[in-house]
C-alpha cells in the first residue's frame, strides 16, 4: 500500500512541477509521474513530512526543466 501512495504523491508532485515550470513541456503523464517519484525520493533523503513535499516540488520543477531542455529537442528539425 505504501508504494501506491508513493506513486500517487509522485504524480501530484510531478504535476505541480510541470505547473510551476513556465513554457511547454514535451513529456507525457508517465514521465511526469517518474519525475515526481524521483523528486520525492531525493526529498525523502533530505527531509521528512511537509518539508519533503515542498522540497520535492522544487526538485520536480528543476527536473522538468532539465528533461524539457535535453529530451525535448529530439526529433525536431534543425534550425538555421
């Protein structure tokens, strides 16, 4: 049951990370959930409770920006 809650909270954190990041994000919901889970794992190592949730959202914003920057350029035509 703990893993199901972790996935649900990870999805919420990932969605908040996408919400707080300006611009378009070239990723689907599975990538959003994965980013949220990774962000919550990192935040759980740093702290606990509500502070971990807030830290997780901040980390998710950073991860969304990194994924959007490096992963979003694939398949796009070259710009001149």
